[in-house]
């Protein structure tokens, strides 16, 4: 963003961008990956256990929507005469939430508005939607419903509505042998560690495309992550670390 290239950003951080060309060579030295991470939800805490084995990562879809209307005076333009891009966008955001199944999450995390003036009917809105589900088929149905909602909204609100998939990930199922090693290590430590799906993205998910990988999530009673309120008990972290060590030894 801001006209700064990745090369420039890496250089400013003291990293040689030409070193990226050597990265594939390291893959041959990697046998697999075990990742230990704080639970970014309350899922583990609600199971009343110290840690959980991640069976896989949820499928994810990011949608970018452009809505084009007409800028008009907020005081003198009748509601029946308006082509309000932001009002249409608000309806679409609500519909995106309504289309989500109980196991899904759908979030409108970013909105850009033009002309962004308090006395002007908005003429242009760009908004981003983030949807996640345990199974990719749920995302497919959600996306079909969103496109239909966009078509209906375009006709009813006299606003041009253009939704497009910006990125998608069909989810990750972690290697069964790695998951078995984690479960076995937890059982030996008399630590109940049920399997669960994680809705956040992780390094282990990237590595899993090329090498066996697995994860443990440590209980976080607050259910908050990347913020001061996140909290992990030291005993829980230590127990999970011991399970991780035992699993690594078994896999090696």
C-alpha cells in the first residue's frame, strides 16, 4: 500500500529481498512442522481442557464489493429519488451475515466511501467481506446467496453492485499421522486433548500444502488474541509444550 513495493519494504527492514530466491532450497531440509499456538477463540476453554489438537483449518473466502450510486444533496434529495451506495452496502452487509450458517462467520471488516461527506449521499462504496466455514461447500452456498442478494439489491436500490472473490482457501486437513502423534502424546501425559477446527490462518496451514504438519492450541479463557487481554496459564502452556516435545520425538 502507499506505493511501496515489497522489495522496498524488505530493504527498509534490513532484509535482502534477493534472498527469497534461496527459499525453495530449504524445503528439502524440512520434514514437517508442529505448531504450538494460543487459542484465538474460547473453543478450548469451553471444552475445559488445557489444549486441543487441531484437526484442520477452516475454509476462507474474501469478497470485495464495489457499489456505485449517485452523489446527491443529503437534505434536498427525496429518498425515493436516491441512488445511495452506502445504504445499499449496509443492506448487503446484513444479508451476508444472515446467509451465514450457524457454524460460519462472516465479517465486513473494511469500508471505503466517496465522497465521504456528512451532507452528501454516498456515490461509491468499496467493502470487504471475510467468510469462514468448517467446510468449503458452506462457503460456496454463501457466495451463491450473496451474488443473488447483490442482483436483487441492484434492481431495488438503483445502485450498481459488483461482488468479486478477492481470494479463497478451501481449508486444510492436517496429516493424520501428525495428529495421531499429538493425540498419543497427550494420552500418555494423561492430558485430554480433543480435536477441533481452527478458524484462523496459521503457518502450519501453509506448510501442510507441502509437508506433514499439525497444531496444538492452548486454552485462552478470554478468547481474545493479538490484544493485551489474551491470556494463557503457564501450566497449560507447559503441558502443551511437553506434549509437543513427545510428539516430535515420536514422529522423528
